[in-house]
């Protein structure tokens, strides 16, 4: 809805605008965009307008959508609303499943995490003057750095109990 607050758009425009504002860190599936638009139309948050090139329907934000968007912007995101962390689950399950080498999991993740940090750093440098892209890249960098610290902690705890 935030993207529609700038004016009516069709799904492909919304996807392009989202990816441009986030530096394409989270690419969107166009099917997901149109499914979401259909759900928002059903809920009275957007209204369909004219059909343009290639049969694409242009959507506009409805008044109920503006109200919902304002509510969303003004409500903090609860940690419980965020998805589960698959890495944490993997390590927890690895510690309880027989024959799983948790040390290998931590080491492989550390390599992957370092690559992700390099990619996020490149994305930040590429963002230059685009503040929204820079903030997204900064967020990713901080999350990746936190994961690195957590992996350090895991190694220390596992090493103390003879697991590494």
C-alpha cells in the first residue's frame, strides 16, 4: 500500500518499485504481488482501475488502505511477528539428532555468513545516494554481523562442553 500511496500502479510496476527501494535484496515473485493485490482488493484496501498494456490492471489505494497503511507505519513490529530463524532451529535440532556434526554446521554457516556480509557491503556501496537502499543494506549488514557474533558464541559454548 505504501507503494500505491505514490499513485496507481499495476503489479509489475509495484514489483519494480519495491525492488528499487530495497536494492533488490528481497526479490518479489510477480505471482505473490498479484495474489496480495487480489487479497487487498477483497479487503477493500485497494481498488482496481483501468487495464493497460498486456492486460495489466492498475490498482489504487482506497481510503481504508490509507488508514491501514498509516496504522502499519505507526505500529512497531513485534519480534513475535518475525519468521522463525531456520539457522537457530537447525543447530537446536542438530544437537539433539544422533550423528549430526554441529561443528560442521557452524563452520559452513560462518563461510556463508562472511559471503553474505561481503555482498551486503557491496550493495551498500552501490546504493550511494539512495537512502532507502542504503538503510536496507545497513540493516542486512547489522543482522549478518549479529549472526557472526552468535556463531562465535555457539563455538564458545560448544567448545566449553567439548562439542567443538
